[in-house]
């Protein structure tokens, strides 16, 4: 075995371990030089020399591994800071006024009889981060384009309102309406950024932590996608996401960093407000969150800029020749820095600088007050400006700025750096006085001692306010602002839907494939075809959409730099810089973020896009339900397809693929228009109506959710005189019973229509029951209509009372009503209150499992024979059939024996 220098060394950290040394003598010379530097100048000096060598190597394009983290100091050297173009004195006055009004607004919201709460500490820590952006970087929309897209940190909203007040964008009455959206209407302000609540102001809802980061990444990507496809010029738009260090623990915050780096999204900047605190305590008390995040972002391929210390540290760092100060900064944990933010200058002198004679010497000429005011970089306008400028100018990578701040900064000793500061909402009179003095505001004591504390405005003609207006004019307009300039789209003619309405003839196709066929025809439309954005989480082939690969192609900004393994096939995998399909990998969260960005493009960039997001239905509302709320709040539009829907259609896959509840989850989202169609012609009418409602005249801020199935059937042609209104409102009679002495009604949705029709035949032939079969295309829309009718009747008793649509349709029909679907009973039970007469539902309650479709349906008692039993059970209860028939039916159909059911098509294919 080779030993010592005869072996190739195993080098940790990404350097090669198997590359032979072709010039050992030269190598040894370098190693000797390193040893000499350590011996003669010490480890710290040697470390500095090594870092400079790595820096120079990168400048010369020598491939060296990326360092995971750097020293706990600013990334941008003092001498490299650019000229600051602003008037720092005026900007300080503006920021002080903003700080005051933000805190006072929240404090006034706690007045007796209101007490609606609010948060002031987050904005207090991040105020300078926003102010520099407002004054110098955030682009507005005055040029008619999209400007910058800014994802404001949700808890910082009071500061954004306070600044808008100074600019006369909001009134004092509106500030006093904070968190009172209805009781103070039209002056109420939403708690957080909510476009649905304030559609002319906010653009992006962000307070559900973690959704802002992932939303910003996919917004930046959507900007590039739109430009690549020639839909909108987004070259001047930059995406900014303001985030909290505690928020970065959310999986969505860091989970999709790689796509931003992989696609070189240099139009994206994260600004992480590292105030070192969560809601209840330190983010990393024993560690260093800035260093941890730096490692994560560098490892993902991002450009990292740290803004850790303000300018008061520059002279100290300049004299740190042996690195003792940097070492102290590197080794002090965040929990201790949080403590330093709450202690005196004398305490900091003793505990931070006092442990080493060299450190003590550095601050001998400083007073305790000067030591106390050694500040954090996120509060220094010049340091922040340098970081923002560097981020905007950096090419080829997204940038993250890690800015260290103090939570509750300037609010006084009762707030600054305290663990409880996030929950503190009201300032005492003494707090207000200290706060006023800290901000140098001309507010008299008597104004603070009686009644509510006043807002402060220096006057419309003041130097500060004029400066603010001038800066926003220079930057292209006021932000945040949401403007919808997009015009209605010319909708496809009726003939576009004709082929799908004809049915499938002798061919068996599932409703998923029926939708794909319709989508092909829609994408051929010369007016809107290019506006469709196809989105799937690595499942296009699963849903039969690989036929789009050759024509629509998969979006990749680099194109396809390799020979595809299936290039000889007709449906070969094809990537293109202007591809129409978004293939986001196995990430439903990423796909939903793409959906939201595409669905709101009509407002963001004034160019409507029509996203079509197709996924396993089990992995939609269940897995990314919070994002569907974000979609609703962002007023996004589009089509969401829960494919392979139902609890028993994909039984070969087992429990985790068996969706029997997404329709119920969808019912909780007020913006979701949810349908469970049975047939292709129903899908055609639903999609046509969806395009009209979302993209036609008088467009609505909704999105459509369709559950479609993987179970092939012969798709029937559209019946003559089909009840289109019933399809769209949720219920129509599909087939009337033709023979039988006793009447009954069967309501079914989705794949259950086939079982209902079979049950109709059995009932007629074996039980003399004439059952009508109804297609319940939307249990949710039926309930929504009924709730609206009830509310109107409750509040308008003097007017003609409205009748829910489901009651109108079923009033006067004969016999009991039995509802069946491949969903849990709670889905059809939504309408039970308004169904006239006897009503029973059948459903797939409980966990799914792997088996045949037939066995699963017999187990849940939703197959045709179980429907027959349910109908005659209700007829027996009404005295129209002898109860002895019930046991006969159970025995005849072997309903207690799961294995006796006809397995049908097994159901393992996705």
C-alpha cells in the first residue's frame, strides 16, 4: 500500500481527489510558501491571502469550488461601495415620519372598543430596507408596462401604509381603518397584503409564510417565459421578495432555489431581513442564521450579498490586522447578539470586547454610548444601497441580500430585540415620548398625554414630501400599485367545441383524454391559442399530453443541448427557449406557483395568459391548498385539472393516490368554481363558460377546478336540446326512466354516472322502479347558489323569496332522491338541506386502498347494485316496496362480499 506523499491526497470541499500531480516540485513550492506564511504571519493573515487567491482565480475564470460561507462581515468592502445618490438627511426625516405613523397606526388600532391588533416590530427592523428601495430602485408602472414586482413581507404592511399616507395615497381616515375592512368601509385597510381586499393597491399576498419566496421565484421565471414567447416585454421588470429569517424555515422558502439558479434568473432579488428573531424567540440562538442561509443559497447557486454591519464598524474592521475582531464576530452566536441589542454600551464593552486585550484596545477611545450605537447593516442606507445596486448589476444568477437588523429598532428599550416584541402592539405614553425623541419629531408632550397619539405629516409642500414624490417620479410611479389594463380576449367560436360534443363513438376514452382533445382544438385558435400555458409536475405522459411535445414544446431558456433518447419517436421529448409547456419537475408547489404567476399576468403585465394546470387530483388541494388560497387572493385565473380523480378509479396505486375529498376542499375556496363532469360534452360547455367568465367581457376573479378521470368509457354525443344551464349550474336530468310503476331519482357525478345508469336499468327490469338519472356536474355550485338564495331571503323578507336552483329542478319529481359519487358523502351532502323529499347519499368515506375498481366500489357500497339497494331502501321507508325486498337484494347481489363484485377494468393505470 502506498503511503505518505506517494498517495493522491483526499481533499475535502470539492477539490479533485483522483487527478494526478504532473509537477510535484511546483506543487511543493506552493505548499512551502503556504507553510511559511503560517509560520511567519500567522493563520489569520494566511487565511486572508488564500481568500484573495480564490477571488483572483475566479476573476481569471479558473474553476475553483464555491465557499459555503464567508466571514461574518459585509460582502461589499467599504472602498468598493458606490456613490450614494440620495440626500441622506432628507431620507432620514422621511423614514422617521414613516416609522412614527406605522407604529401610531397600530397603536391607535388598539383603542378601546376596537382592539384589532397589528404588528410594528417587523417593519421597525426592515424600514431602511424598504426606504432605499422606494427611493432608488422599485420601478413603477407609469410607462404602461409591468414595472417591478415586489413581494412585501406581510407583517411589514403598516410601514407600507404609513409611507403611502405621506404621499397622499392613503388618508388619515384610512389609517384609522386599519384591520376594519367592513366596519370602516370604504376606508378599511387589510391587515396584510391582500389584493382581493385592496385590488388597486396590493399585487401579491405574502403573509402565509413561505409562499412569498416561492411565488417570487416563479414570478421571475414567468417574466422570462413571457418574454421568450413574445407575449410581453418584461426586460425592465425586476422581482423583489422581502422575507424574514424565521420565514426561511418554511419548506417553500428554500425548496425551489435551484430552479432560479439553473435558469439564471438575475431578474430576481431576495432581501432577507435577518433580525435574528422568530415570533417567540431567536431564529438560531446557538447558531448564526446569516451564515446558515449564506451556505444554503451559495450551495444552490445564488449570488450572496451580506449586509451585516453599519458604517460605524468600518474603522474597527480596518484596524483588525490579526483578525481577532472578525474571529469574535464569527464565533458569537445569534442569541448573544440579540442580548447585545438590549444591553448597555458598558455591557457590550465588557462582554464582547473585554475578553481579549486586542479587542479592548480597539474601543479604548470610544465612549459607552458610541459602543452602544455600533449598529447593524440593515439600518444603514448607504450599505443597503450598495447591496441593491450590486444585486441589480449582477448577471447570470439570482441574488439574495442577507441584511442584519434589530427587531423593534427605534421603538425603545421595551421593544428592541425583546423575545415578545412581535406580539407587542401598543406603546405607552412614555414609550411614545422616547420614540418621538429618538426620531426627532416636533410633537408636543400634551399631544401624547391626552387621547390617541397623532399621526405626523410634515406638510404637502415640505422638502421631505417633495423629495418623496420626485424619487417616485424618477422611478416610474408609485408602488405598490395594481393596475389592470388588459382587454377581454376574443373567445373561440362554438365550432371549436363541436368535435368533443360529438362523443367518442365506439372508442373508449376517459374524461382526462376528452379534455386534452378539447385543449388541442383550443390551442389551434389563432386569437388565443398562444396564450395557453400548460403546466404539469412531470406527468404530461401520464395524462396523455405527450402529444403536445413536438408542437408546443417544453420551455427551457437554454433550449435542448443534448440528443433526446427518444428523438426518433413521433412524440419525442422536445425542449425549446420559446416552448409553451412548463415542466416544473416533481413539485406541485412549484407548479402551483407557476399557475398563480401565469393566472395573474393579465394584471402584472397587462397580457392575459390561460394556465392549464394538470395533476393527480390527490396532490392538488390537499398538498398545495394554501397556494390555492394564495391564487384566490392574488385574483389569478385559469383552469385547474384534478386528473385521475375519485377514490376508486386509481385503486392499483393505493391509499395515497385515492382522492375522495378534493371536491370538498375546493368547496372551501370562494374563488374556486368546481365541477365534477361525467362526459366530454359537459366539459366542453364548462370550459367554454370558464373562458367567458374569466377572459371575456366583465371578467371575474375566479378559477375553475375540474376533476377528470382515468377510466375509459364510450363518451356519448351531446343529447338533443341538452340543458346547458343545468350543466353550468350543477344539475340536469340526463336520462328519464322509461318503465316501472314506482318513481325515484338518482343524482350522480363524474364516473358514478355509469353506475347510476346501470342501476337505472336494474331497477326497471328487476324491481319495477322507474328512476330518472341526473348528472350533478357541481355539488359545490348547487350549494353556493342555495346559500346565496337563503342569505337573500334572510335579509330581504319583504321581497319575493328566491328558490335554490337544486330545489327548482327537483321540486315535483317522484320518489326518493339518492346521490352517489366517487367522493366522500360530505360532497353530495352539501345540498341535502335544499333537496325536497327523502334524500340519501352514498360515498367513498374512509381511506383508499389497492384493489380492483369493482372491489373498491363494492367495499364503499357505491356500485350499481349498492345504488339499487339504496333506492329500494328509501322506497321501503316510504311504504312503496316491502321491506323484505331489502334482504333479497343484499343476498342477490352479494353486497356483503367484496370479492363477488365484477372487477371491471382493474384500475391500476394512471
